[in-house]
């Protein structure tokens, strides 16, 4: 597979990893035992995410510990201890009571990454209403669509966002009873509430009511990479998986400073940008600003980040700025880097070693899974280009598909599992705590996710003899060319190795002879210009790496590739534009792409 396995010298791991012996810990793992690491509500009143994340620490020895350090766009800093968070979230929950919001009602937050967002999500969870975070960069229509599907009753937002995006759609949202402005001045239009006034008037004391593990807690919309976003429903029991995966896959230890760069508008920014580190009693960094390589290196160094969780797009942008820039920054505290959201090209794993002396650990999961399912763990050898192995407590498999893409069942109705090194549909055995409990108002769509005893992920993968999973592509993106099934990831990773190439998106283009041919769209690294020679060189480079059957026949350049707000290349859009087809749902498209 091109790259050598990165064999880690276990003796040199700076902190003994939480998952040090994968086979043993995997075979002895049980979700019941994992649940027992959490406290549960006092008096046996159930399991509540916010209690595990905040209150249990705020009433113990960690009360004065820094829970969240918020870095403002302009250099301002807000530090919140666990005790501060407990007090503010109590007030927020009391404020929801005061508004007459009930258990199970939906509270939407559209604010950007500001402290109120974190207080709002955790306060909502305490209150046992359902939190739904939206990207602040969404336009009015995506906001309306999600509030409508999600039956939003409360919207917490800012004056600017309200004016720019919500005011015009407010009449189309009859279920939206309360707008709460984090920077309201009491004189706002449309009867909006002023959050500061609500919090000032609320008590510091709040007792979380009985919370069933199956009570709805979080509503997350998928990224919309393959089509219209779906509203995945998650329950309070998910916290067992948030905690366990934070511990085992991200290797969080009490003294860590953790930075998850994802926005809470995307599931990663909630499961790991809010919940997991707090349940572990770990300090989290939150940056209000957008991606900027210099700023990011500054944060990693100044805040002494030890565990960093980011995404391939960000890593590729940092690669574009150059290894030298990375090396100029001393980052003695950084000990573990992980990535999620898109396939991580082997090139990027290797770049981590060149730039930071640390390989980047890819892991795989989805909005639907609520937490990390497959990961490269700190103590394990890294096979660049592989997503790693299934977490303890998670059974993952590659299922056989027929020509139509249906998972094949055996005589007993069980799905047929492929042997190692065969491509098929990546599937998970249902039953882990953070599994979605449904897509909101889309029961049939949810039921289609299950077949032959498995949850089907919609991704194609391969498992090797050592149990490592290799991403092939999304089922929707796979290309059928002259009898071959080609995964875009393999082609993209090969082209990424050319020095001129910064990013690649690959699609299948209909062809009368081959069925489909492979077409690649690239963006270029600094210092390179598009020319016919470069185009020919890239085509030749692809052929040499991949062979004529798999290599792209056509390669084109773009200034930017269309991406979702969570940074995923939208291949369906590259394809629709190439073929002049309808563009479909664009609600999550990054502006300008
Ligand atoms: P939609 O379901 O609306 O099309 P989406 O699938 O992109 O959007 P998310 O739930 O945010 O929405 O993303 C999960 C998907 O991202 C996975 O199913 C997979 O295709 C991709 N993904 C996540 N992590 C990885 C990874 N490490 N390697 C490869 N692909 C990944
Ligand atoms: Mg998906």
C-alpha cells in the first residue's frame, strides 16, 4: 500500500496510553463497565450528559480546575472553571424554566464559537431539553430548514445573526416561540429575550431532574456531503461512548490540554469539542477564529496543547503553508494528534512526522455513530492510509454487496461478511451507547440503515489481516470503470503525492466504452501554475502510481474544491457541475466554493 507501517517505540510514548494492550482490553471490555466509570445522577435519578461533564467535577476536587479556555478572535480570553460552568449552566437551565420550555423541547444555538454556546448546550442538557447547534455561517434557508425539521422552540443567537439571517424567516417558523439574544439590550425587535438579563435574573442553584438514559439529548444534522442533511437523534446514554472514546481513542489524561478544532455545528465539535474532554475532567481550548495556520501554530504553542483533534482539510492547508513554518514553532507539549472527517492521505500522516515528529492518527466515525468507532490508537503501529481498528466495545465488519450495491444475506437472513482484503460495505453491530436512535421525521430512511443484523454506514472499506480498516470511498462516490470498482480515495491519495498538488477530488464521468472514466480535479500548491505540461505530467504520474485502469483519464484544475462547512470535499457537486446536472441540496456548501 505504498507506505511503510510506522512502528512505534512504546517505551518512548510520553504518557502511558489508556489503551496499552489492544487485544486484552478489547476482549475484556464491556459497556456496563464503561458506564460504571461515570457517576449517574445523585439518588439514582438516571444519567445526564451535563452532570457527567460538569456537575460531578464542580462538586469535587476539580471545581477550581480550568474546564474551558476560550480564545476570542481579537485576542480576548475567557477562562471557565468547572465551578463556573456549573453555575452558568444552572442559570441557563433556570432561564429555560422561566421561559416555559419543557423537557424534550428543542433549543437551537446559532452563535459561532463563543462561551455562551458552551453554556447554552450544557444548560440545555441539564434542563433535559434537546440541544441542536448550527453553523453560524449557514444562510437563512439552511437555518429555516433545520429549525423547521427540528421543531425548534427556542433559538439562541446573536443580534447580528438574528438581523442577517433569522428576522426574514421568523414568520415561516410558527413553532419558534423564543428568540434569545446573547448580546440583546432588552430593546430588540420581535420580542426577543436578552440572555444576560435572563441569566442575571436566574438562580445559581439547579437540580437536574430525573433523566432516562434513552431521553433525547442532542439533535445533529449530518454534513450533507451526499445529499439532504438528516437530523440524527442522540440520547443521554451517548455520554458513555463520549467518555470512553475520549479516553481510549484520543487518549485523554487528566493533565492534558485538549484542542478540538471542529465547530459544534458539526457533531465532532459537540461530542469532542464539548462533552468528552469535560467528562474526563480535561481542560479544553476553544478558538473563536477561523483557520489560519500562523494563529493555529500560535495556539498549539502558547496554550501548551498536548492532544490535538483536527480534520484532514485543516492538515492539508497547513501542509500547503509548508513544513518549515511548522518547525519554526516549538511544541514540546504536543504528544498526540488525531484527525477525522475525511480520508487522511498517507502523505498527511507522514507530514505529521516531518513537521511535529508525530504521526497523525486517523479515526473514523459519523454523525450517526455519535462517537469514534475506528481509530489508530496511540500504542498501536500506524499504517498510513488506514483508519485503524475498531474500538473496544465496537464490532465492525465489511459486508458483501451485490452488483446493485445491496448487502447480501445468507440463508438465515444474516449479512455475509467479506474475508480480509475484500471491499464491501462498512457496517457496525448495533447497540453501542451513542448510536443514533433515529433520523428526525424520517423513519423509513433510518430503517434502511439496518440489514442482516448490522448498521450500514454507507461507506465502502476493506479490512486487512491485522484488523485495520481501509477506507475505499462513500458508496455513492465509487466509480465503475471497465469492470473495475474504483474508490476515489486511492486515486486522490496517489495524486496528492505529486509536489504540485494540494487537494484532489475524484469523480466518475459517464463514458460510452468504459461505463465511467475517472476524472480528477486538483488545486495547486503555492508556486505552481497550471499548464498543459503539468496536466500531462499529472496524468502520467497517476498512471505510473495506479496503472492505466485506475488512473484518472482526465485531470482539471480548480481554484478551490467545493466543500461542506465541516470541510469535506463534495464530490457529488464536482460531478453535477461537470455533467450539468442539478446541484441538489447546497445548504452545507462553504460559501464561494
Ligand atoms: P451526509 O450523510 O449528509 O452525506 P456526511 O456523511 O459527510 O454527510 P458526517 O456524518 O459529518 O456527514 O460524516 C461522516 C462521513 O465522513 C463518514 O461516513 C465518511 O464517509 C466520512 N469520514 C469520516 N471520517 C473519515 C475517515 N477517517 N476516513 C474516511 N472517511 C471519513
Ligand atoms: Mg453520512
